[in-house]
C-alpha cells in the first residue's frame, strides 16, 4: 500500500499527522506522506487518516 497527499487539495489541518505520524508529516503548510510503502503495522492508522481527512486529500494506492 502506498499513500500520498494531493497538495492541491490539502489545507494543512494536520489531522493526518496527528492520526498517523509514522507516515505523514507537515512540510511548510501542507502534509506529505514520507514513508512508502506503508508498513503493515501502520496500514490501519493510515486508512483512518484517509477517512478522516476533511478534504479527501489523501490517496491510497
């Protein structure tokens, strides 16, 4: 599984970083997924962050 954040949609709320800091971090005013592929142990939290994103900026492939 891979996760990425669409920088055009991201509003920089930081919810994904709070939910899954092992995968997401803030770079300036946008979130980025900095680990690929997502480790099995982090998949559930990564999906939770995706579901909770208020602007659906996180894409899981």
